[in-house]
C-alpha cells in the first residue's frame, strides 16, 4: 500500500499534477446542457476535490444511449433541462434514487423527485412578454387571461408540442382539471395572431415587428436577447409579466441532474451532486444562463432580480410530469399548431 502511494506521488510529480487529482478519481457526466454552462462549475469542483469531471455533450438521444450501454455505461450523472427529459430517464428506469441530508436540505421538495431520482438545480419562469406601447401595465396578469377574447389575433407562441408549453399546459390541467384546461387552451388558440412557429425568442421579435402584442417565453431568453446586439431592441420593446404572481404563482420549469443506475463512480457523483446544490455552485450555474437557483438560500443574479420578483407556483414538478401525457393529447384535440 505504502509503496503504491509513493509510486503515485512520484508519478504526480513527474506529470506535474496535484496529488489529489490522481488519487481522487473521476466522474462522468452525460449532458444536454451546453459545455460552456458546465465548465465553470466543474472546474471549481475539481479544484476543491481533485475529482476530474468528464462531460459528454449531446443535443439528443442520451436516454437511448444510456439504455443501450446498460450496466456498462460509463455515465454517472445526467444533467439536463426540462422536467420531461428528467422524467423520461425515470420512466426508462435509468436513474438511481439517492437521498442525502445535504440534497434534501438544499433543494425544496417541489423541485425534486419524491424518491430522489432527480433533483432540480435551477428554475426558469414561463413569462408573458407584452408590447410596451400596446399593452398597459396590469392589463394581463394571469395565464388564464390569455384565453380572454379581448386578445383575439394578438398572441404569439411557439408550438404547443414544445416541452416548455406542454409543461405549462400540464400545470393548467393540474390546477383546473382537464375540461377547464382544454377550454382555456382552445381560447388561447383562438387568440393566436399566427400559426405557432419558431422558438421563444422569435415571439418577442414578432412583438417588436407588430405581428402580435403578447407572447409566452422563458425568462432567461430575455437576458440572452439583451446580450445580443441584433435582438436587444426587440427585447427592449416588451415588458415582462410574471403571471399569477398575486395568486398561485408563476409556472416554472427546471434544469436538473440524475444519478444513473450504472454509475461506476457513484461516490464521486454524489459528491458532485452535493457540490452543485451549494450556494457557490448555485450562484455560478444560475448566473451564467439568467436562471433562478433551486436552493432557496441563494438569490438570483442582480440582472435577473431586476426583472421582477418571482413567486413560483409550488405545484411539484413531479405532478407536472404526471400530467404531461394528458397535456400532449389536449394539444392534439384542440389542434393547437394548425
Ligand atoms: Fe430554452
């Protein structure tokens, strides 16, 4: 044992590596989140623990890949956005339940799986954006009012099938029941200025171009548009509305993480999970993409805080996941996209 440690120490000196890095091992992450979002976090984690963090990034197909690799998968942790993707991992039985005192204390129950099969790390609010020059402040304050005939021909959204809208519609089902939610969705569809198309940012651009007066979109896109000189003017033409802030709260979705079944570096993965919920990591992760830290002890960045106060709907994200399928069928029944 002793001679092995000496050998590692000599090797570390020869390779000019910190001794901790050689002894502490590694952790492997499959990520739907872009590498630039994770890099600052993982660098800080490695500096603290010596554990090397390796990332495989993909836009699609990580669940299929995990399933194909089975017990031989090198992946320890999946990092992703959207409750639908986290839920997909659970439904395919690819995630391992893990609970620790730190994780349970740092992440509110509504933002984690009841058995610890996934944890939220950041949240994003689904906002209403409204033309500054055509919509009075206070004229619309809730999602429910999107179905009010006074908005006929004045609303833009992306596809009703997109996971961000599906999650919002699932929350409407959870709050109002399926019949009322469908009535609402039909009303929203009847108010659309054009066939659903593009991404959330395109709806804000459409407001700036006068195509519509209000739109649905995720909060961080507003920050990204202000950063982009080609989109800044469009962003500056809208007001941000936090729907239902005075009542049940604004619908949020999450980015999150899940431990895999196969995790060859399970202990290191749990160390990383716990690190990601600390105030230090939460601040880094939320700030880089204009999101809200899941840890309630950690405030959002000054820029994000300047947009208004988020009172999140405290409907458990797991309930939204459970209503997802019903929401997709409802979108089909009202033929939302056509
Ligand atoms: Fe997005």
